[in-house]
C-alpha cells in the first residue's frame, strides 16, 4: 500500500472543551452525570413560622369614626387587581368597625423613608376600650395623625382624610366585606375611585407612576425595607426602562 500508515501518524493533543486540559484519551468529565449548581429541595427545612409576612407594601388606611374624625391604621396585607384593592385586617379593630358602618376609605402608600411614622402608629388603636387581644401591647389613641407626626388633608370623593406626606393616595369604597372562617379577620374588597400622586413619582406627560421614582415601604417578617435597584421589566410594562444593564 502506498502512503503513510495512519497508525504511525503523530497524535495531536487538543484542548478539551469539557475540562480545558490537553489530553489524548476521551475526557472523563464528558461522561459524568449532570449535577445542577443549585441546592436540592431536600435541603430545605420544615419550619412553622409564627407569621408569614414575607414582604409586602405597607399601607396606611384612613377610615371615618362615628364622630366624623379620621382613624389611621398601618397594615401590610394589601394587594391590587385592576382598580380593586383587597385588604386583610383584624375583625375587632377600629378600621374594621368603621368599614362595617361607613365603607369609605383612603389607602395611603408611604415611602421607605417614612417607616418611623408607620412604626409610631403601630402600637396604637382607635378602639376604646382596647380589644382583649391587644391589651398590654397597644394603647388607645384617638388622634392618630398627630401621634404619628402626619398631616391630614381632605379627600375629594370620600369622607376620611388623606395623609398629605404619602406620595400615592387612593380614595376608595369597600364594596364587599367577608369574614374568614374563624371570624378573626376580614377580607375587604375596595374599589378605587380616585388616585392622587405626587408629581415626583409620575412619568411626565403620562398617567403612569414612574417605577424608578416610586419607592414603597416593604414589611418583611416584621422588619422594614425599601426596594433595591431595578432588575428588569414585565413584557406588559408601558413605562421606559432606566438604568438596566443590557436594555
């Protein structure tokens, strides 16, 4: 036979795409089973936390007392779907009492920097006498705005007052109030009638809240937090992307 025997040709070492080494034989790394870099679910602990406040915005709820004054209460069990805000609140508090009799309310949204005012409200109740489950930790306070160092301002469509310092204020009316199975708390569906926004948190020339300017206060397992930097946006977003790498 003519030509060079292939068995006598020099074998050339090449860089392995699996391990970046240079060798002749097949790389054993190519045949290892895939091992994901994340922790497996069997590494999780089974726990029984006392509370499940896993990180939701804080709102201040204004409602009307029997004498026409406004009660103000902080809460973190709130979420929105369309123009309906769903609230979860204790069945024995002043807010629940007011909404059963007078369904108007204002949902005031504080910023992260306003957490001290929220915490000043936290141990107060507008209910007199103080409900049994709150005794020892709460005290009766009829003048909630003054106690928190916040200024009331009139609403336009409802009777309870707005919190002047809150950049977003939602005038609303409770359209359905449903007790839970044990009657410990109420689920309130509130239809938003009017939205007031500080110009600083609105995209100029639009009806959109600027997500890069609006910094809600987050209640995370009984600790207060703000937001971190923007990571991306939903495909349904109608506001511009600002400061996101790769956008």
